[in-house]
């Protein structure tokens, strides 16, 4: 599976951030959470940092848990007590689905609480630059921006980037999601010029993504043979620093003659 490690082994916290909502953050978080844990052997807790409209657990078909991020933020549970393992091996720290549990929660305690976890952390952020968005950025070492190729979403990335820079965060780059390769979409070049942030991968618009979410599975477990899944793997590889092994006889032959 994994060929060699070219990254350093320190624990990292990565926040998946967008200015605009509905852009694909949670979808990306679930897919990366799965790939990091299961394919790249990186012990990673997927944190639902979207307390007001949480979607991680419902998208994974997980509904029953006694402890949540809300409990942690209210000192009613310790961080590791609220980490649940999904049957596929994704480690999840869910937010409560009960609106009652929003009472007396101070999201600005997120950074110090997540520091107590002894794993890598991947935070699915709420959209925008409200308290939840800023708390997710503040909690992370690295910021991964997600946009779709339209001006409003891209302008919001520029604004989020300014906040991340002010907080001295490392910016990994932009994921351009749900691209249809239509003329009216912004090009990656235009997105880079507008935001002054590099585009690190493009994920196509793909109905298989919608189907995989309905099946409550990451794309790797639902239909691994799509170009979209290849791009998601390539993104996970870039972030973790692990190279993917090329499968198949001819790839093995190519690697053999490279020696
Ligand atoms: N590459 C894609 N191709 C097709 N559909 C996609 C793709 N990415 C996301 N979607 C669809 O877009 C919808 C919104 O995605 P998602 O919930 O991940 O966005 P979000 O940024 O987390 O939203 P919010 O800001 O509300 O938390 C999902 O229902 C999903 O089916
Ligand atoms: Mg979301």
C-alpha cells in the first residue's frame, strides 16, 4: 500500500476550511479521514468542528454515542472518551446532534481541548469566519482550503486566508472541488491569482461522491476505481508525505527497470 515515508512524524492538526457553505468540506474530511487512517496508517481523529450544523456522524451512519465534542467543551468528558471508531476504522470525534447540547458551549476552548489528543487531528470546520470557523483555524497547524470554481466562494477563501495568516498558520493550499470543466467556471490559474494560494488538487464533480455519501461510505470503500478517488488518494499522499504504491504488473516492471 504505502511505499515510503517522506514526511516528518510529528502529530499534526489540519483544519478543512471554506468561507462559503456547502462547498464539500465534510465530504473531503470523511474521505481524507478514511485514507489517512486506513491507507496511510496515520492515526487520525476526524473532529466535527461544525457544532451548529454537524454532518460527520450522520454522513457515516453513526447516531449513538454518550460523549461528544459538546461534552468535552463543557468539561463533562475528556477528549479521548469521545473518540469513536467507525466500523471501517475511521476515528471520529462527533458533535452532538441535540440542539440542547449547544447551551453553554464555548467553542473557543477547542484549541486547548484538541491539544490533549495524542493523535493527528483533521477538523471539519463550519463555513465562514464566525466563532466556529475561527476556532477551527486557531486549533490547527495546517489549513486546507476548499472551494468550488466560482467567484463568491473564491473571494471567501481570500478572506479566510487573511485570518489564517494573522494566526500564523501554515497554508497547505486549495482544493478545487466539484469542477465540471465548463467555460463559465474559474480556472485554477484564476483562483490562484485571486487568492494568492496554490491549488493543490482538483476534484471533479462526480455523482459517485453523492452516491457514496448516501451509502454512508468514503469513496475508497464505495467505488475506488474512479478518477475522483484517484485524486483524493493523491491529495492524501501530498498531505501525509507518503507515496502511493503503483499497482499492476506493468508498474512493477517499470519500477524494476528503474533500479
Ligand atoms: N466532488 C463532488 N461531486 C459531486 N457532489 C459533491 C462533491 N463534493 C460534494 N458534493 C455534494 O455537495 C453536498 C455538500 O457537500 P458537503 O456537505 O461536504 O459541503 P460542506 O462544505 O461541508 O457544507 P457545510 O458548509 O454546510 O458544512 C453533498 O451533499 C455532496 O453530495
Ligand atoms: Mg460540512
